[in-house]
């Protein structure tokens, strides 16, 4: 009898050990995996699913993801620059609260972030790729990150280790977009069953400046003429001083290094040989013709070189998204994994004659957001609500089943998008607050974009360049390219009054401090007069 009882108890213990703890079983049964794929400077209008003017077959995997999930047409950022956007996503708080107002600040890893709350929920958390927040990542069971911006080729990457520094570094050989994906796939394959759900952030450097394509894409689009925007030669005649004194024009700001007319560094011998075989002949052809080209023709040549390289970098991102999707299928994880694609902000792709971001104008204020939630989100659905990167943290937590009334969650400033993903008709944000801080009052400021804050609604956008005390008001319905400033238009006087009141209401709600005395009024009036298209030097 004792022997029979012993055998029965042993069997029960074996079943219990196989099933895992009750808490672990509950987590696995009720919470999905979350795969967050994130790029740097990827404009939504460079994705086929968003109606790109560029070659339509450049993003087939992203387009497929959109066809299988929900595409958000109006996802706005709170501060259109790299590090601040990342800090907003981690914390669910505006820049003035998370401490990263510009690219100069160091992120305080001690503050609460959504990965830490997911860890408490029983999630495995991992991050691979670009971090760009100066401090070491916290809230992750494992990470391997680029150092600073990181290069496009042969990156050195940092990972946690038992040492005095708490981390170690190793050099990889190859193309960075591929390497980041390799690391993510290896981590997925090495996971053991029964370890609970995961949240993995795969964060690419691409397509950030200086836009170096993979070896396999060096000749992509070589014989294609990329369509130009209607306002490539914008003269900013109806906009404020800020639009005229920026330093981000294709005509004058792109460097020989950007244009691949200068020697590129960091290659292996084999990589450099492939690079020179592709760019060398084209550069020689251009330098021969350059002296006979008009200023306008040179701008058009620069535009083609810039856009082709940018789109080539995106092609590698898209291919690697395809690799990740296939890995989920191979590991039988697709049905239980929510896949989210986004970027830290959008980017100017020749609109207004510009590259880069920072302004509250649509091309960089909007960022792509695509979500595939198998069995829940309706395939091919387009959502036009005014959502934001401020909402990501609370959305991830809500998807994972974290209690939304926890003090750490309630302290966040966004709104969970989970009901939208579930197809529910719920009230959402009617206006959105934006503030850009990275202007220091001198010519060392990158791109010379003046500090500004603004409010956007479904139809209108009001921007205040507060150190200049100049305003812009755009009717996005009649002027989607934001070419006509109507801040002083009597027809919109009442609209402006309402938007100014809403701007102040939002600033008060978010606890935004007064930044108006931060830098002097220094309009750099001479800069625009000095800006003339220069013929790039080849060296």
C-alpha cells in the first residue's frame, strides 16, 4: 500500500513539474509574446502600404505585415529626434519628465519603464540593436546593443557580463542590419519552452544617416529615376523664420561623405572592393559632368543619390523583417506573438528640399505604426485615430495583462491602444502635444531647427516657435503639404484662438515647464542669404 501511495505521489509531482507553477501557467495562457521591431528615421511614406511615391516593391514584408494587421495612418511623435523618442517609448512620459529632451542627455535607467513591469509580470525581455541612450539598458534579461549610433558595417556591440563594468564588448563582421537580426533569431531559437512569454525589441540603425547600403544592394535602383516631391525647391516664402534658417537642405547640407563622394571607412578589404566597384564608376561620371551642371541639376543629382541610398538601406530592413517572420513560423510562435513595427520618427525625403527630422511638419512628425495581432486585430484594417509613441508603453502593458490601475502605469501619460486593436469604437485622443528642445542658440546646433511646441487635431496644426515668438497654422485638409502658413488669416482667427487654448491646456495637463527663456532670440538672418547650392568636392 505504501508503495502504491509513493508511486502515485511521484506521478503527481512529475505532472506538476512538467506543467510549471500555477502562476507561470496563468501567464502563459493569458499573455501573448510581443515582438517590437524598430527602425531609425524611417518615414511612413517610404513604405508601400502607406502609399509611397517610391518603387512599390521595396517593402514587401512590411506591406504583408500591414495586410495581416492594422496600419495606423496618424501616429505622431512627441519630440522628433532619436534619443528622446526612445525615452518616451520606454517610460510612457514626455521628454521633460523622463529627462531626455535632446540627444545630449543620459537616460536614467533607474526610472520605471515598461520592460521592468513586463519582467514583474513574468516576461522574458530582450533587446538587440540600437539603444542610443548613453546609459546601459535596464529591465532586460539580455541585450546586445550598438555603441552610440553604431556603424552600418562591422559593428562593435556591448552585452551584459560579470565584470567590474557590468558589460563586455565584441566585434561582429558583416552588415549591421543582418547582424542585429541574427542575434534576435539566435535568442528566439535558444529560448526554452516553459520559460514564459517574451518581449523582444529589435532596433535597427537603418535607415539613419549616412545611409550605407548592404553589399547586395549597392546597385539597387541604379537605372531607376526616383520621383521627386512637388516642393523639392520650396522657397519657404509663406513660412516663419525657422523654416528659412534651418541647416538641413539637400542643396547645401549634405556632405561628400553623405553623397558617397568621400572615402567611406570601417570596411573589410572585401567590402571596400565591392563598394568601390559600385560607386567608383558612378562618381567618376558625375565629377566629369559636374562643372557643366546647373545648381538645380546638382540638387537633383544629390536627391537621387540620397534617396537611392536611403531606400537601399530600407530594403535590407524589410528583408530582415521577413527573416524574423519566418523564424516565428518555424518555431510555431506566430499565432501567439503580437508583432509591432515602428520608427523613432519620420523623415524628410526631399520634401521642402530637406532631409532629417525635428520639425513638427507631417513628414517627420508622423511615424509608421503597424500591428499584427493574430486572431484579434482585423487583417488589413487602417486606423485614422491620432495615436502617439507616448501610447506605446501603456499599450504593451495592457496587451500583457498588467494591471492598468497600478501607480507606475497611472503615472504614464499615454493611452492604451489595445481597444483600437480589438476593433472597438472608443473615444480616443482629439489633440496631440509636441515639443522640440534641441537648439542651443549657436551654430554648433545640429541642423539649426529652432525650439518649438505645438498642437495637432484631426484637421489643424498650430506651431509656436517660442524663442522667435512666431506662429504657424496649417489646415491639413486643404494643405496637406503645409505650404501655406495661415496663422494670421482672419478666416481662421477663431480656430487659432481655440488651438492656442488647447495648447496651453495640454501643457498644463502634462506639467510642461516654461521653456521660453531657454535660448536667446537669434534669428541668424544672414544664414539664408549665405545658403547657395555648392558643388560637392570629390576627395
